[in-house]
């Protein structure tokens, strides 16, 4: 085992122990190292055409790692980056298949495609690209904190960020079960009430975590809105 792999194994084992003890924030050491690269890869695989979908896939990927199974299974046979990269690649394929997206994106993605290089240059300026990455990192960090405290609120915020309205959120939550219009309306009202409730609603709780993350990074709202 080479030195880099040994260091990766040590990091994975330390993170594993902390996650199993209930410290969900332990994932941030790995998250901060690899998230920008993983996001760029996911956006590339989706042909940069659906940023919200890429964010959704990445969010599910990082939340899944909180259960510690994948991190604790790492044996140092490859780099941790490549190990997690392969898991992410399979998640992208699974997501596309589940969504039944029969388009060029899904046709061009292969579960054995592990090429981590060859990214095309982004046309936007380095400064704007860095700012965009910082926005995304803060949003995902806040979502992960909210998920740890209230998965249901985090799920509502995710659907909101995907552009769903209250009715679409309700339909998604009801899934394939048979329901009447009155039952759907009741669900819509319940979601709206939970999402918009002052101070304790889903959006308010998310903003609270976002503000906390921004304070930790010594940022103001103007820094991520400009």
C-alpha cells in the first residue's frame, strides 16, 4: 500500500469511527476535499443541462455516506477519491434509470466509465466559477445538517430547490398510492404550512443552518448573492 493510500485509509477509519459514534459532521473533511470535483463530474455527465438534478444526485450521495457503510468498507486498495468516485458513478446511473430518462444523457453514461480526467474548460471566469462552487458547498453543507436533524424538512427543501411547487411536492410524497383530490389538497396544505411556518418551518430551519455555515466561513449573504 503506497503512502497516499495509507493516509486515505487512516482518514476513512477516523471518519468511520466518528460517524458510528453519531458525529455526522465528521464527513465534512472528506466532503470539502472531493465535493467540487464530484459536482463537476456529475454536471459533465448530465451535459451541464440540469444543474438542479446534479445537485440532487450529489446531495443523496453525501447523505448516503452518513450511514458510514461505504466509508467503513474502504480498505485502501485504491485512493479514497477513486473509491468514492466509483460509488458516485453507479449512483448516477441508478438515478437515471429510476427516473426513466431515455435521452442522450443516460445513453452516454456507463457504469464502467471511471475516467476522472479530461474535463473541458468552463467558459465562465475563474472568479465566478469559484463563487458558484462556494454557493453550492454552503447549500449542501446546510442541507446535510438539516437532514441530520430533520430529514422530512430537508426533503421538502430539496424538492423546492428542484423547482417543484406545493402540489408537485404533495404528488411526489403520495407516490403511486391512490388518492382523491381532497386528499391531495389536504397534503398540499400540510406541506405549505410546514414549509412556510415562521421560525420553525422547513425553509426557516434551512436558512438557520445556512446562516450558521456562512458565519463559520466568515461570509455574508452579499458574498454568495453577488
